[in-house]
C-alpha cells in the first residue's frame, strides 16, 4: 500500500511532574526536509531525534515540536535577598550623601535590577526521562505513519479509478479506427476528383494511401499506453516508497496520450484523448504527494 506524505502525529507522556508532548506534521517534499523545535532540556538529543524520524518517515517536509508542561503550578522565581539588600543599602546611602529623597517605588526599582530575580535550579536530563520522551517521540511517529497510510489508501483508490477510466477510454478508440481510415481515404479521393478535378492513377493512389495511413497508425501507441497503465497499477500495489517511480510512469503515459492525439486525425478520437488527459491530470495533481 502506498503512503501519502501528508500526515499528523501527536503523543504525550508524564514523567514526574512534567507532561512531555511531541507533535509531528508532514507535507510533500522531494526529500526529507526536517525542522525541529525542541525544549532546551532535550537539545542534546537532537541528532538522535532526527535519526529516529528519518528512519521512519524517509521523505516529506516534517516539522517536529517537543515541549514540556508542568502538571503543577510552578513556584515563583525566588528573590535573591542578599543582592536586594545590597542594592537597597546603596540607594539609601546615595540618598543620604546627595540629600536626595528615597524613591517611593524603590521596591519595584530594585526588583528590576540585575541578578535580583534568580532561578537557581539547573536541570539535567536523566536517562529515565529521556527514555520516557523517546517513547512519546516513537508513538508520535507511529501516529503520523498511520495517518499517512489512511491518506495513501484514499490516493490509491483515486489512482485506480483514474487509471481504469483511461483503460476504458483506450478501448473506445478502437471503435473509430476503421472509420478514421475510411474517412481519410474519402477525403483524399474527393479532393482529387471534385476539388482538383484531375485524373490520377488509382493503383499509385492506393500505394500512397497505404504509406500515409501507416504514418498515422496508432497500434504501437495503444500497446505502449496499455503497458504503461498496467505497470502503474502493478507499482501501485507493490508497497510504499514508490512515489517517484509512479511519477516517471505518469510522464510516459502522458507522452503516449499526446502521440495518440497528434495521430488520431479524427474528431471523436480527439475528444477521447482530451478525456484521457483530464483523467491523467487529476493523477498528476496528487502523485507528488505519494511517498
């Protein structure tokens, strides 16, 4: 089954008082284009995070976000009372020495001065916490992959429908092939007899008609187009990771349809070719999204 490159996966886990959340978003891209926004505590594991994602997702423009939330309300940032007292003493002494009144809002002023508000706890990533976060990452990857498979199933159904439509249209062309050749013969003969009003060698005309009709023969194009359509269907069933290959086959299908259109020389056949192009265009619109 093919996979889409569009996907979304999210997972959360609890470690001690922390809630660890991993979110992955994926869009189509020719290669793996991975960008990350990781909580500072886990930045030392960025290469390992990237390796986990690249092994599983292979292609796509992927955004990875990892953040931490506290389950409980964090205590306020402590005030460094020693620094506060030092600032207060200095302000008071300057007030006395310079005969300047103490500012009424000195408390707020001191709180804004450097090093008064300090956060003293320095966190280190433990192996237990990393294993917990890594499990959340792997779960998010699985969820995104499941999403991609669901999208891939929908794409596969659409592609199968469109390929079958082109196959049916190809069969419809057969109806007009004999009629097309006869009309070509009539048009040339009428031009010689009625429009140009000249005598001609009928045997030579038959030879020239055979040569001309051979130039417009579409049996090879029909055969190649049929082969490409079957190859597309077989590749579609062969598994994920076939997006580029399906794109190449689609290009070959387009070439054969264009050649049929240029050789058809018949109104009804050209209408069928236009319908084929419409079906193929709908495949092209989505084929870039296949992994």
